[in-house]
């Protein structure tokens, strides 16, 4: 797939008083994953970072801010609201929770983070993105992404009842699994297109990309002079549990277990 127009880049500069930032993504929180929820909640409330940047897919699915008073969603709101009273918490939409809107942000004390965003902190400059917009080989998904990010689609979807929205979300996920030919744990995940990623880095004046979405945690080169750092997904229900935080401070980036596991 040919890369489209360059996106707008939001620019952020960390306050001088900050000493550390945590990056997390792809937690896919749901009532059916209590261990993952507990690990996430413990980290949000115990981390010594000055800020937590959530780079998408905090939730397995988010079908509208009017669901935030449902039992599981209310527990998530409470954790986020408590955490945001002690540190800055930023939220970038992913492909599962792009409908999370201003009402939820306000209820939780979250700051909205544009995708992509350039962050300057502790002498480092990073380009932050969820990552799905750069997975160009997944042509079917890119077509779907353009459709569901449109104002018309979202207006029509949010006009439905909660029950109708939940049923439609389940159907969309089932169709996605069918196309990929496997259960969620065995699905192949499309990867970021390196030339497209480097194009973004050059246009934004940065050399290091931080993203999630692909569930392939690790760091490496995209091209000479350009690197990327892929965030871990979190799954504490798995036979081999996964959960990792990418920490930025004056010394650079390093990978840490969640706060409660240290």
C-alpha cells in the first residue's frame, strides 16, 4: 500500500520538574482479564514516574463514553482518576478505543494525546504513535480504519443503543479473526512499514519512534540513523504472562516490569 499524506505532528515539551515518564500500550482491559487489570491498576497507582503515556488500546473495546458507568468501566475510571491526581496521565487512541472521547477524558482527568506526537523530555526527542496507521501491508485494515474514523460512521454508530453497539463490535471482531484465519492468540500481526515510519521521523525532525499495536516488543533500527522502540502488550492471563513498561529518563529508554512486580 502506498503511504498517504503526512499527518500533523503535535509537539509536547515535558515540564522541567519531571524526572521520568512511563509508556504503556495494548493492555486490552476487559472484565474477562482480571489479572491484567490488577497489574495495570497497581502500576498506575504505584509508579514513581511523573507521567504515564498510554499509547492506545487501553481497552479491549470502547463503544462510547456513555458506557463509563458500567461496572467494569467504572473500576477503570476510578483507577485513572486516582492516578491522575498524583501524576500526569496522557491518552492516545488506539484501534480498539478510538471512540474514547472528551467525557471519559474529563471523568478520568486524562490529557488527550494526538497521534502522532513529538515529545521532548530530558534532552531526548521521540515520535509517539499507536502504530496502526503505519501498518500499510494490512490493506483491509487501513480501509476499515478510514471508514470508522470518519465523522459520519462515528455519528451513526454512537446513535445506536449500547446493546446494538456491543453486538456490532463483537461482529466486527469476529469478522477480523475470520479474515486472519485464527484465534486471537494465533493471529499474525501486521508490522509497521519501515519506509513510512522513516518518512514520519524525517518530517517530524526526530530519529526515534515509540509505538505499540504490533505486540512485538523490542528495539532496533528502521534505517541508518533511525530507530524504533515497540511497546509490550499486557496479558497476565497468558500461560507466559506479558507486561512491560518503557521508561524514559535523563539516561534514555529502558524496559521495566510493572511497578508492583519490581
